[in-house]
C-alpha cells in the first residue's frame, strides 16, 4: 500500500501549508530528521501530535554535518517506507527538500554555536558536525516557522547545542526534548543500528549497561572519574573502540565542579564500523 501523506518537495509548498494552518489559528510542530525512520523518530512525531495541531516532518540527509570519511554516501534511506510510517502516526506533512533547495549555488553562510558545541565530546571526534547541524536546523526553522520543534535526548549534545542556538538567536520556536526510545535490550534506537551485524547487535546493549553501572556508582557517592573510566575499560574489553565515556553537567555539558550539579553520562564507541552514542541521567 502506498502512502497518501502530503509531501512537499519545495519550500514554497511547505511555506504556504504552514501559513494556511497559522491563519486558521493552528499550532504547528516540526520534527527534523534525516529519514530511515525508527520508533525513536516516530515518538518525536507522537509527542508533536500531542502538543500541536499539525506536525511537519523534514527528511534531508544533510551533507554539511558529515566529515570526509563518514557515511554520507551509504546513509540509509527509505522515503516510501518513511512516508507510510509517518502517515500511521498522524504526521500531516513531509518536507523532502533536495540539496539545491537547501544549499543553492553561492550558499556561503554558517551558523556556528560555541558553549555546548565545544564541550569536547562529539565535537572532538566530529569537528564539522555541529556547524553542519546548526546551519541546517536554523534553515529548517526559518523555512517552516513552526511553533515547536521536537528533538530526541538520544543526541544529547545536539539537543543542548540547538537549545543554545535558539536562545542566543531569539528563534521563535520552542524546543521540546523527547526521551530516548530503546530496544528491549536497552540499545538506544538509531538509524545507524542498521549497520550492525548480528553479533554486534548482541554486544551493542553493553554500552547502555555500562553507563547504568557508572551512574549507579556515582549516585552511590563513588568517584565520578573512576566510574566512567571503569565503564570505558569494560567496553574496551568487550571489543568496543571507545571515543569517550564522560560525566558532565547536564545543562552546560561542562566538566562537573561540585556535588550538587545535575549530571549526565555521555558516551560514544565504535563496534566494528558502526559508531554508537548514548547518554543517561545520573
Ligand atoms: O538528528 C538528526 O537526525 C540530524 O542531526 C538533524 C537534526 C535532522 C539535522 O540534520
């Protein structure tokens, strides 16, 4: 069965739809994605349906946030499958711009955030990533002009960076964080999980388990740096190549200074050719 969900391939159609809804006094929510949708994305849409009258989902694999040796060329894509899923969860419009629409010839602007974007986590390993994300997300916010925008806590640093951008630039869109959706094994849902082999899939939930162990230790008053170092060691022993396991201030993503701060453990590690990221509250 094909999907009949309305789909805009160009900006004029997106704008006129959202304008009509606003004229009718309807509240709108935006769910920016790169497609290959899983239940984590669909949860963003479900939350959007709860808080707004109309939900727009964008699907655009943004070349600016990929490094030269990353997986841009093989990033999973399934537009027709995505449209069916979006229709089933009650999205109202899918916006699928092409590269020319987003980055026409002569495009020469970059939106660059500091603060949480230079916390020494993802930015340390993917130096181009956040400028690419903030540039495309700022464009999508301006293009759609929605009241709300939904982002998953799974990409916790990304959520912090986008929230910072919205505050700093007075963008009139309210950011709505949505909790990470996990497989029954505990593995955080992610489009890149599709790259994992059967044996890697069995091993992958250890990332979440080790973060839970570290969080438990810290909650119990154990030393923070030792707890995360032990998690990294255990993961390495299991066959992960660990980029980082860190405990940070949950708001600024700075190093933790005192005992009374709200904390978050953030981790990134490779299993074979797949890079997994995850985070949990302490
Ligand atoms: O989280 C993602 O899928 C992407 O980084 C986003 C926010 C859609 C920007 O391309």
